[in-house]
């Protein structure tokens, strides 16, 4: 799972890096319509390839949703009205189940880890377009925007690779630590943006910020996949994705609104740095108190193995002494 997560991040980074360059050049030479045509064709090819990928993707048994089944049976007893309401009642039962689970599981706040990250990087689309803009030269603007996205891809390539080197698959606490470090990169990236007056510096700070974003994006879900039981994993990840999209879209909306109201791009970048610093402080405190993936119950495997190995070595030494 750890290697698959890293490979996924690398492929995603390569796509952004190469795609950014191609998009910028294509728009400059052939127009925006050509970009949409290429985008549509690649989606069709991807769908065709995915269609032929075999595998068993079911992670839980049929007996893991008793609450939902009970609610569904009750709705069926109501006849036609029950059948019409069944999708809604099933959704309510599943949503109620995941909310109760997150309240009781002891790590429910981890669901908001990626959402706090998306709130920290949520303004990047708006600001990328603003920083790439060249007055009166649409082709230069497209080229600059493509280069910025390529730099983002470089950061997304470096982030998962670096995180993979310092994390352990049997210690979810290490993934939580690298996610917290991701906010450090995002913070420095936005601080750089708030003072960036050259295109080169914009590219450098884009790579720094995206390094942190990719670390959080990949490892936050990895944490939940490690510590959530299979019967709840789908709903927990769905909740995480919902919170992420809601946070990012809200920040992007208000960033655009503030730009329209005359707030400078440097002020918005500094505001995002403040948001990042707030998230960094919160999650650092959360981890220091041993919460979330830092709980001992999630990190005992390696410790137990080390203790057993130590006890075995001690016993072997004592046996040797006795035999002698």
C-alpha cells in the first residue's frame, strides 16, 4: 500500500509536469480549443484502459452493514413508498453510521487533515492565473501558466518520494508527522508568494508549496486506510473527500471574490500563509498529545516485534550460559 501510494503520487506529478508544458505550448500555438480536444481524447483513452483492468475491489464482506440493511428492510415493508425512499433511507443510515463511528473511533479528526490542507492550498488556481498574467500578451500568459504547473508537478514528484523515505508502513504516526511537515512547505511557499516579484521566484515557491500539498494529499488518505477497519473505510474516505472538496472550493471562491473586490494578490498569498500556519499549529499540537495516528494502539506492531526479539535474544543468551 505504501509503495502504491508513492507510485500514484509520482505518476500524478509526471502528468502535471508534462501536461503543464504541453498545455501551455498547445494553447499558444493552436488555441484553447485544441487543449479541450486533447483533454477529451485522453479521458476516452483512460476510460478504455481502465475498462480492461481486472481485479477484486471489494474490501469488506456482505455482512458489514447491519444498520443499513435493517433500515432498508424497514423501508421495503412500507410498499411502493418505501421502495421510492429506499435510496434516501440507505444514505441516511450509512451517513449516520459513519458520523457515529467518527465520534467514537478516537481518530475522527484525521478525516479533516486533508481538508485543512486543501484550505491551505485552495487559492492556488486563482493566484496561479494572476501571477502568470502578462498584460496584452495571451500567448506569454499561457506559456507562463504552463511553466508554473510544470513546477507544481516537480514539487508533487519530490514530495511523495521524500515522504516515502522517512515513513514506516507499520507506524501510521510517521505518516502523520510528514503530513504536519507538509504544512511547513506550504507555509514557506505562500510566504514566498507574498513577496515574489519575479517569475523565477514564483516558479520556485510554486514547487515548494506543491511539495507540501502532495505530501498531505497522499499520506492523509494513507493514514485512514491503515487505521480504519474495512467495513467503514469506504464511508470514511468518502467523508474525507467531501470535506476536502468543500474546503478547497470555499477558499477558491472567496479568493476570487476578494480579488474582484480589489484585494492584492500579495495580501491573499499572505492570508493563505496564515491559514497554513494555523493548520500547522493545530495538527502539531494534536500529534504531540498522542492523538490520531500517533496513538500507541496503531503503532504497537513494531514495538511488540522488537520486544519479542529482545526477549528471544535474552532467552537464547541465558540458555547458552546454562548449557556451558
